[in-house]
């Protein structure tokens, strides 16, 4: 497991790019604003190259964490930096069966109304997904990965163990905000720290963005996923 607070990270080509930047500054006496703009251009180019390379590798990631700890934020940032697509378990389950199951019970007039109300029925959604996966605990995960690169929000330890057994994910990313409450076990029973390959601490959005950027660069440049 990797904790970002103790990682010493270096971008591939960082030294080369910074040498180029220093040489240009020496020749043209760049201002601070011009230097910052050049760094942004270099980083944007690295991100563009990373997206192409990561998409070639066809990585499949699982992002897990307690309610409101920042799973979707991390997924959105990974999507921004790599181009990888994602789908939450709740959204996929609602599309496949939960909206039809609950619309009459709660009087929902639209899919979005049902989806947004899930926070008030998390245990019930958890149980419905467990029922959907009764014959194959990895069923929903496999459905999501048919069309997406990342699954966001698995809630069951039994299901995650089956997905690991079937080898459908290359890496499991845990998201944890120490300032947020933990979810009750009737809606999330995964041992986050024991199950995750990497823990990304969340809270401050600026710091989270930097940690995710470093993770994405490691994903490409350090080859932290064993694809053999």
C-alpha cells in the first residue's frame, strides 16, 4: 500500500523539462508569469502523452471509500489527467434495475430523482445490489467495466473479494477523509485499509488534485501496476 504523505515522487522527464526551462529563462530573462505559463504548457503536454499511453494499456481501476469521502472527486481527476472513464455502482445499478424497483415505492417521477435520493436509502440500495449479485458477486463490476475504465463505489467485502479472485481490476484505490464520519456497516462493510492497494487522503481539494496527478504519473511512468 502506498501513502502519498511518504512518497517521494519525480515525473518522467522532469529533469529534462526543468533544464529546458532554466536554459530558456537564462537566455530570455523570463518573468515569473512566463515561467509559470511554460511549466503549465510542459505539464499539459505530459498529460496529453500520458492519456494516450494509459488508454493503450487498458487499465481497470476500482475506487472505494465511505460516503462523502471524495470518491467521485478522485475519479473525476483521474479522468481529467488520463482520459479514463468511470461509472459509480449506484448510477449503474439505478440504470439497470433500482429505479424500476423503487419508483413506485417512493413515488419517483424520474431516474434523477431516484438517484439523488439514494443518500436517504443507502442500506436499501446496498441490499438491492447484493441481491443483483447473488449468483455472481462480481456481476455489477463486470457490467460497469464493459463500458468504463473505473468502477466507483463498491460497498461489499464479499463482492470485492470475488472481483479480486476473478482478476477484473488492476488496482484498488481507497479514498479516505479523516475529517469525515465513517459509514455504517449495513451500507459499507469493506475493510478499506486492508483491501486497498493505495490510499489517497482527501480533504483539501488543491492537495487532492496534486496527489491524484502524482498517482496518474506513477501509473504511467513508474509502472506501479503489474500488467504481466
